[in-house]
C-alpha cells in the first residue's frame, strides 16, 4: 500500500468508529485529520472550574492517548506532537514526559481561563495567532482533545463518554457513561444531589447550558455540574434576552473592562464587547459597531468575571452575530498585521479567582476516575450529537443490538458521524433518537 492509501484507510477507520471531537464541538475527527500540518497539539488544558476528566484520563490512559496522538501525527505528516497540560499537574507532566516517545513533548500551561480555547492554546505553544475566523491549520497545527485521541488509540466504536459530575453532589467523580444514559441516572451514580432543589449545567459552568435529568448523555457531554436552584449561576443562565437587553441598555457605563479582559481582544482580534454594548444602548444592535462580534468565542469571561455591573456582553455579542453576518462585516486584514496585546499575559484569569467569583469555592473540587460499569435499563441515543447533519438510522423497532453495533450513519458525502449502540438490547423506537431497552 502506498502512503496515501494507508492514510485513507486509517481515516476511513476513524470515521467508521464514529469518533468526533470529545471536547464539546463534536466535529468529525476523520475530517479534521485530513490535513497536512507540521504540528499536532493535544488540548489537555481543561480550564473550566470543577472539571477533571482530561486530567484523570491523562493519568490513567496515557498509553491510549499517546497511541492516538502518534496516529494523528502520521495522518497529518506532523513531525512534532505537543501535549498541553496545566502546570500545576506536576505528576501528570512527569508521567507523560517519561512515556512520550521522540517527537512528542509536554507543554506546561497556565492554570487560567480560558487556556483550553484552541486559539489561546495554539498561541501559547507556537507563539502564532490564528487569524479571526480561521482554524489552527492556518498556522500549521491541528488541535485534538485528550479523549478524542484515546478513542483513536482504543480502536473501537465510540459507545461511552467520560465526564465529570461536580458541584452539589455527594461524590464528585469522573465516570465512563454509556452514550444515551440519562443525566439523572449519571447524577445518581455520583451519589445524588445534595440540594433538595437543584438545577443542572451541562458542560463547564462558563460555557454551559441548562440541562434536564431526563435528557441523554451524548458523545460531547464533558461535564455535569449540579447547583442549588438559588445559586447565582443558575439565575444567570435563566436570564431572558428581554431582561439582558433592558438592563444592558440602561446600566452599561462603558468602562471597557469586558474588552480589556477579552482573551480574543488580547490576542489582537477585532472583538470589542464594550462596543457591542454601546451599540445595544444607542442603536439597538443596528450599526457597524458589530463587526467584531463575529469573532467572539463565547467564553463568557466578559459577563461572568469582567463586568462590574453583572451585565451580559457575551449574549449581546451572540445576538449581534446574525446581523453582522447579514451585513458581511468580516475581518479583511492580513495575519501578519495581528499584534497581541502587550498585557495579555498579565490579564490571564487564574482558575482559583474565577471559582471564587462564581461562588464555586463551596464545592469539593475533585473528580477521581471511577470506571465501574454503568448498566442503564434504557438508553436514548440521539441521531444528532456531532457537527453536520443528523445520522440516518439503519435499525428499526424490534431489532436486537449489541454494544458497538451500528445504529445510524451519515448520508453519502454529508458531514456527520456514525452512531453505535452503547448497550445490549432491543430497539424500541427510532425518531430523532434510537431508544434501546436492555
């Protein structure tokens, strides 16, 4: 077999296994790795407070991760692999350094938010700035999540998801969960909620969404954070646009803190949240001040940390994005003209300070890996849990399936991912999701 044939064969295998970005976006990994770059970066930053999944995986499954990283390097032609790990995890850095073969090194990252944003990560590792609206490959890199590479290294269909259960639970823990298991059952596996009335944030607290106990875990669920129903973060996520707009228009004093602490602004990108707030106040988001909102990464630092008035610049930017696209307010500069802010390094937000600001210091900040087998009686496996189009079911009600059996596949030529059964059982229904009973 020629090299190109081998590459195509491995990419086909990755697609066949249904591997997608496990860090949140769910982009099909075979598509991402179909590139030629000199560098593959492992995103082990995991900068969201209370989450420990990636750190635990690097500690317990380093071999599979390194195997996946070597495969990614071979596919992309990369001569170097870099594993980004928080500098406070000295034991993980030492362990990986001892196991890493030639061509792979560990890069200590600051314990700050949002160190896991791939634009920040690439700049930390390479010193290069990905242009606004660009991708890591524009500066010669591919970025992959720890769990994504482990899935490549394990070479089996993606049927389970690692995630941390944190916050107001009896036993904060990192679990291996069958895809399609209900969020409520996962919380119960962590000892249950310690608050009589609680709400759920899916993902990290900074870029989360409100969740429900009856919804299923997907390939991209990275964390489940349980909070008392009266926690300030719950109120923040329950805020309506009508409320955000009214308070934002009346209370913003144009202090610029949202802009001066914006990670993308500090990289030199044309994003200034205070101008979006200014547009909201004076024109109701209807003028050219909105150009930079397209390049907001929605990290929420402006709203959750920087704003002294507890306003919501992030959601103002999000609301402005469709209008900015409609007006074609795209960045048209040259990459070499992008200059990072000289105070960017000094304005990083330490995770410990962020936890205090968010009122999370009351919770036990641990998440040891517990790989006991979780065996739900029923799973609801969504056909859309990845970037691209929903997969088309290849099973019907009444079919018997086993773990790893194919449930759905993308249409020919469409961007998507294959989906596999996470339990042995019988298909009960197929409609947006495949429901399987053990």
